[in-house]
């Protein structure tokens, strides 16, 4: 016999349990101050309680399983086949969830492809038999409202709203890859994975599937993806179909643009320059080589103005052997901007102090190109250049603001004074 509280044999150290017999506490009793004995007693009590609870739950679960139908239902005498309504005897039917089905219905009727229960009435959804219970639990297409087993969840990157498309609507109304033309859906899940790319010329957004985005080349002009099968230019650049249609490659075409720009710019600025630089047409590799030779390399430039030295004569800055290089293969509007920009540098080199900040030098050349683009109506090119976040964009915006406040005269006064 053990004490329930102390969990030590009665009579330890020849002292009876004080709890039961009323004698003085023994040394082994927790009430006498033995912490180890007290801890053993508490653990034993907790173990007994836990075991009792687990045993009760186990017996309860067994009782529930055995009495769910054969006990409770048959005690009422109302167990019937869920499909045909025939009364059932114990052990002669199948149970699907909480729905009993007789052996005959199980053997003869088609089964729902979702819940696997034999059914008399069903509908075909995406080529599969579906009972009406399952049908009304299926999700609906956000476009046509029809229920479907599989829906494609596509999130609109502009609104953040996710729409669900059935197989028919994803083909008709869902986003399609701008490169391969296929609906943008994932083959491994019910979600559409796509990449949004902005056209750097028109600022229009297009969408591509992940496979095309990872495997196709980018257009060197607009930044969109280039369809498979298009060969690169001689310098390795890839141009998409749209940019190829508007790209200018012929020297005579670009020279005609140059001949149009030179007198127009001199007319806007109110003076001519003494030396009109010759025009050179180059590819990307040749342009980079020239920039490296002159320590003026910039991977973002589409043209380049260069002269050897400056010789000062009566406060005039005379460039020696000036040249203008223009990258071919760009759209006409871009080449027009580049030609006007580089000729702006040529005018600046003869009329303004050298060694000014890059924002002043590039900003003025950008403003010259801006004035010419206004004449030609190249509004998209103007918008694109005005939104640039580099020194070209900030310089352009500053000179446009100077002109707004004081006209062309204020622009020329500021740039000749080597500051704003």
C-alpha cells in the first residue's frame, strides 16, 4: 500500500503515514518537506489522468464507428440506399462518407469522377462525369459564370485583381503571350505566370509567358522580346518585327535627316557654325570603339560627337576635326533625335565655354533635339526623353523650364554663361 499523496510506502522510517493514521509526518512524506517525493506524486497523478482521458476518447471513437449506421440508423429502421432508396440490411451496402449505397447501384451505375459515388443523374464538366452535389460545389468562371473542375487564376498586374478563367475563356479572353501567342497559363498549377514588359519607345505594356521571357532575346530598340527565328544584326543586336519595319539602315536616308536638321537648328539658335561636322554611320561595336578611344564610353548613347582639341580665337571656340557618329538600325524618330542631339553638341562646342557640367552639356543638346522633335511631331519620343531619370532627362527638363520662363534667348544666355 502506498500513500496517494506522498507516493511512499506507509511506515517509511518506521513512521506511519500521518495523513491516514494521524501520527507525526514521516521523513519520506511530501508533507514533511521531501521535494522529490512530492514531484513523483504529482507526475503520477497527471499520468493517471492523461491515460484515463485517452482511453475514454478511444472507446468513444470505436462506439461512434460501430453505431453510426448499423446501430443508430438500424435502431430507427430507416437505412436506405442513397441512390435508389431501397432499404438496406447490415453488411450489404457500401458507405461513401455518410451516404450508404446498395450493392446493385454500386455495381451497375456510373460513378462521379469527383466523389466516386454511383449516380443516376450527372453532367459532364471538362470531359468528366460530375454529380449534382459536386457540381454545385465547383467554383465558377469569372468571365462566363460556368462551373469548372479546373480554373486558371490570373492576377492583373495593373489592378491587382485575380480572375478565374475556365478552359474556354482563357483561350478567348485571357492574357496571351505577345511572343508565342499562347494563353498565359502554368502547366504545373492552376495559376498563370507572366512577365510584364514596357515598350521603351511607346510606353505600351505587353505580357509574356515565363518560358518566352527566359529563352527569347530582347529588342535593342524597344526592349520587347524578339520572336524566335529573327536573326541578329551584324553587331549582335536583335530587333523585333515592329522595330525592323521602322529602322533606318541606309546612309543616304540618315544623311537626308542630317541635312534637314543642320539648317533648322542653326535657325532656332540664331547663328551658324563655321565647321559642319561630317556624318559617320556606325554599328554598335564601332560606336563603342570610338567612345573608348576618346575616353567617352557610354553604353546608353545612340550617337557621338567628337573633336580633337579646342583653339581659342577672340573668345570663339573652334573645334578641330569634328565628327558626328550615328548608330544605324534605330527607328526614324530616334535617329532624328540623335542627329539633332549630336549637332547640338557641335553648335555648343563653337559657341559655349568648354568643361561645363555634364547636365548642362547634355541637357542643352537634349533641348535642341526636343525643339526639332516638336517641329516633326515626334510626341512619343519627346515623352520618352522627358521621363528619363538620368542626367539627359534632368538636363532636358531644366532647359525646357528655362525656355518656358524666358524663351530661347534665356536658354542661350544661360548656356553661354556656363550655368543656370
